[in-house]
C-alpha cells in the first residue's frame, strides 16, 4: 500500500506493523531488495576502480583505509517489509567483485535490534542508537586507535521522520537519542539533517 500518491518523488510504502519504507527513490531500493535491480559488469568495475583509487591515495599518504557500508533500514528490518526480500542484493555483488576489503555494517545493526531502536519506523535514517552501533563496529575493525563512545544516556522520543511526513495525515514513530555525559569533542557544524 502506497501512502503518498505523489509521482516522480520518493514515497512511503507501508509494511507490517505500521513500519514505513522508502519507495520510488533514485536508488531503486525496492528493486534492489526484490532482486529486480542488479548491477552491471560496468557498474561493478566502476565500484572496484573507485575503491582501488581511494586505497592507493591513502596508502601513498601512509593512511590506513577502510570501506564500511551502512545498511538501509530494509536490510535491518526485513521482517516488516511488505514484500519478500532476496538474500543477494547489489551490495553483495560489489563485495564479491572488488579486491579491496568491504565491511558491511548490516550484521552488527541486525544483531543490535534487541538493544533498542536502531532505525525509527517513520524514517529512512538510523537513530542515535543505530549510529552508536555502527561506530562500535567500525572501532572494532579499526582497532585500538579508535575508542568507542561510552557514558551515554538514552532517551526515547517521537519523530515524524522523512517517511512519516510523506503520509496524509503525517505519522510519528519512536526513535532513540543519545546524550553523551562527558563529551571529548565539540560540534563545529550541523547540517540539520
């Protein structure tokens, strides 16, 4: 069931238990998850070339280089999708095709669903909890050079979100926000996204 009748604009697609998912977007996320969108050999070669160039530039500057791929909400909460997802998606094609190591953050976020809200029902973006899980996973791969953030107080709040606002009337869902008790960094810019 499509929530928004707008054409040529991303819409919200209602899944199970009131979960909203993206549809009609430029990445063709529904087609990726249903197996109708596959990457061509040319697409895969471009991915490989891009990652190799980045790794070479980093190496020339004596910089350790990592590629982490953030999952979309559809891959973390497939049980709420209104369609049957496929196991082999374009991101798996990339991972199998490139020579550079690619770490998918999806397994860590799926495993952390019991900790709290990693993606809100009404938004395509992860929550603060989801971002924290991703940071923890990246820190685990990077090693002792990156310490995970600790001393966090969590709060649950309502959020309309980018999908909830596409509904008529707009819908709200819960998200989880973090407040760091003793931050050791200072925000210098916020793009309000």
